[in-house]
C-alpha cells in the first residue's frame, strides 16, 4: 500500500520514512499542497521500474529488425497485437489440416 506524505512531514520524518522503505518495503507518494511530486521507493523497486521501461521500449519480433515498431506508441502496439491475435484465432480452424 502506498502512503501519501506531505513535503513538511517528509523533511521532519525523512529518517523514519527511509527506514520504512528499506526495512519494510513501504512506498510513499510525496505531495505538496495535495499534488503528487515524487515517490520514495526502494532501490530494488526503482530498478524494476527501469527494467520494465527498458523492456517495453525494446521492439520485438521480425518487424523490430526492420525498425517498424519505432513509430508505434505502446497503446497502439497493444491494440494492433490484439487485432492480430483475434484474426489468427478466427483463421486457426480453417487452416488446420491443409497442406
């Protein structure tokens, strides 16, 4: 569960909040006047986030070799892949058994 912390409380309780992050894996959203500014997370959590960003930014498959994925946004790619899967599912029965 993520807890929200104001900037004043952050300055006052930074050592305790860091201990919560390191020892208990807690995550904090740092807010100023009710608006989120940043997050306080463990190094492990940050590394996971960075790894996911790197992985999702890397194109995959044969089109990646041609550089075709570079123009697509992630949401567009997901939609395109869903369409391809739907088409393949519809055609799978008709192509089985044919030489």
